[in-house]
C-alpha cells in the first residue's frame, strides 16, 4: 500500500500535485475459488500543468494544458476494470484558441456494481474518496461546461459519449450475439461562425454577421439495428449586422431501427429521455421561422416528415401487401406573410386558426401527390380591398385519399377525391365603394375532366361609396362544364335602397337554367365546410 497526501512534483516548469493512493491485496481462496489479486488506485485534488508558464507564478499568462480538481478511483480485479477519472481541463494557445471543460471518464467491464472507499480526501476534502458505479459493461465520457474560442469563433456545451455492451438474445457475454450500443448526448450547445464585431456572446449579437446556434440538444443511439435520435436548437443567420433570418427551434428526429425508442441519457447529473415512434422515418421541424428584410415579413412553422410503412411483414422490401410505401409530408403552420411600404401593410397572408397546409408525396404504383393548402388573404391598397379564407385541395394519386390533418386518430379525416378543388369562404372584393362578398368552389374531376363552379350566399352591393343603392344576392348557383356541354342553375334576388324603391319596384327572384347537353343533372356540390349546393336541371339542350 502507498499513500501520499498533498504531494507536489515540479520539473522544468511542469507541475503535478495531489493526493494519491495505491494498494494491491490478495483475497483468501474459498472452496474451489482461487485467491484473487485486487488493485485499488485513487487520487484527489490532482492538478498538473504542461506548457510554458512564462516564468511567472500567475496562471493568466500561461500557454499550455492545465488540469485542476482532478480525481481518479479504479479497481482492477480478475473480473476486469471498474473506475472513474474526472477533472477540469484548460487549454490556452495565445492568439489562437482558449478552451475549458470538466471531463469525467467512467469504465466498467465487469458487469458488476463497483463500490469502494479510498483513505484520501475526496474532491471536496470533507470525507474520504469513494467510487460508486452501477453494474454493466460500458465506457462513458462526460464533458461539461465545455468552452472553445478560436479566432472569434465559439463553441460551448455539455457532451456525453457512452458505449454499452449487451449480452444479446442468449443472455451471455462474449458470445456471437453480443450487442454494442453507442449513445451520444449534448445539452446547452451554442455555436457561432462569422464576424462577431469584436464582442463575445449571443447577448451581444447586434453587431454580428454569421451563424448563431443556441440552446442545442442532441440524443443519439447507434446500434446494430440502425440509428435513432433527436437534435434540436435555435438558429439565427445574420446577413447584415442586427438583421437576418432566424428560427425559434429546429428539431430533427430520425429512427431507422424499425422499433420504438424509449431510452434515458445522462450528462453529468442531468438525465433526459429520448422517446420516438417506430421507424423508418426522418422528421425536420422548424418552429418560428422568420425573415425580416426591408420591412417585408415572412414567418412560419415548417415540418418535413419522410416515413416508410414496411407492409404487413414489417420487413424491408417485399411485394403486394408486404410492399414498402414511403410517404413524404410537408406541413406549414402559423404562416404569416406581410408585404408593405413606409409602415403600411398592403398584403397579408396567414394560416387560418388550426388549419395547417399539408403536402404529401406517396410512393408506389398507386402513389402520387396530395395536398391541402389553407390561407387567409387580405389585400389593402388605396380604394381597393380583397380577401377571404381559401382552401386548395388536390389529389393526383390513383384513388381517394383520407387526410389526417390534425394527426389525431380519434377525429375523422378529410377525404380528398381525385382532382383539384379551390374553395373560398368569406371572400370579399371592394372597389371604389362597390362590394362583392360570398363563398365559392372550383373543382376539376381527375377522372372525367368535368369542371364545377358553385357560388352561395354571394352579395353584390352597388352605390356611391357612402350609400348602397342596389343589392344583388346569389343564394345558390352552380355551373357544370363537361365534355358534352354546360349545365347551370343560377338563383338571384335584387333589392333597392328605400330612396329608389319609391319609384322602382323589383322584388321577384330570378332563376336562370342552362343545359346544352341531352341529359339531366341532379347532384350535390360541396363548398368547404358550408352546406352542400344542389345542381338540379332537366335534360336539354336549352
């Protein structure tokens, strides 16, 4: 046994300090178990410096590698090695780079818990140094409070790397089915690349030009089954000092293992959990994207998801019911586009509440593109106003498609028939005091090529800008354009202002029917979420 307290060694400006303990012991043989040799190695308050101290006792002018607060505790036995080493490390290269971090290394290949006490002070100095490791076969490195500054570029964060060995299906180590898993975790990551204007830190970004990534986190698992993980951060690109493109959060998820993931991670003393559905899939979500250049504003939340359904056999490849089908989804939420000049907004387009815009690309022989785009538009220019809520739906696949727009299996989906449909509700147009409001739908059938135009609750008001003289109301109108002709039914009423009605009486409804084909029509036409409109005309032509 060897013990040294408050030891110090200085050679040519290089120094080593600390408390150290070494012990080799042998256990007695018990029954058929032979005697075992066990080595315990410990150290605390370890400090060393390798480099150039510039001939001074102060440390601020040193160039080299310095460790402080170091500890180590290891047990070496016939079962293997179990132990931990940690400390704070600083590296300084004058005029080039400065870095600091607290590093902890844990190793255990015994598959047993390791507990021991060493007769030297701990890193706090209040009690003896101890070792306490959980059972397993693993190698782990924690790097916390990492900081790197090099030529005006900066990187900060906490990192954890862990390699775990599992016994596999047979439950026995050191056999052919052993599984090795690598886990990576990152927290509080910040990164700057560019010109910092002579100031340091994200809080001083008003003079920066370049890329800032802040609040970064990552959890990644790499195994024989594949890769699963999540990466998340806030990003800002400054194209000119103080102005640029930014996002509140970018989150990337990936899982190509084919199984759901529920795995815990630890960085230092902080534990987190990675939870992912089964794959294969990759998802990129951009929250709070914003662009402000020259007073023009664009904001949106954007999600990209590519997912593969492995078929009934849940295996890659296959034909028929076992064939893989890949779907790529692009989802836009909370969109805002504002165009203006001199503080006046002329055009505003935004997502209606709770109505995302979705585009999906589906692989396979029955695949194609389907989409559902929702937008509320308002245009305000002198003496002209236009606006309304519009929905554009299209289905270019080989069959009807059911959209799960809210990603909730308990709510009914939206069925998109093959073709192209544009629906406008609450649409208005006002020009020089004349105002038109109403609801409409335009639909083209992908199979027949028929085009349907339907209008309901549409009101046209004519006047001098202050007074309405004539009001025309179209309650129910449908126009159907087919390859053989046109069929239409239009119903309207007119009303006059009190001043005009004293001299002119006009209160009878007007119904116009057109059918240039030789067959009758009786069908219901949808207009968004509004009541269906019926087209009912006898056979023509007339």
